[in-house]
C-alpha cells in the first residue's frame, strides 16, 4: 500500500482574490495632484500619514499604484542634458586613413 504524501494545508488551500484598496488609490491620486504633481512615493507616504484619517501603506505599494495610474513626478521627468563632448557625434579627423564604405545589407 502506497500513500500520497500531500500536506493537509495543500488540500484545503483556497486562494483569496486580490481586492484593490479604492480608498488608498483615491487618496494617493488626491495627494499627488494637491502637491502639484511633484511628490514621489516617499513623500506621498508621509503625506498620507499626516492626513486627518491616516492611511498606512508601504512605499513599494504606493509606487505600484502610481505606476498603475501613470503618476510620475515632474522631477523624475527632468533629464541631465548631454554635452556634445559626451556623445559620439563630433566629427573627428580620419587619422588612420581607412575608407569606410556604406553597406546597404548589414
């Protein structure tokens, strides 16, 4: 006689569906727009804690909700401007005197 070695918790396990927290999502969107769309996830966490009815959420969870609704801080959109010397677009003299032909089929 052979027994199947399955734990009891595996037999009786029923996964619970994930419920989105609408109140938290609305609070994040409200705080984000109230602060001129400048706050990131860390500052939003502190702002949610300071409310009349404080809401507690991890920065990771706040970041996921921000990604879900496309909320991006204005400071994140700023990029460092590259100088022409940093890129490879300057015309350099052909010191090696190689002849580079344009190939259409690479």
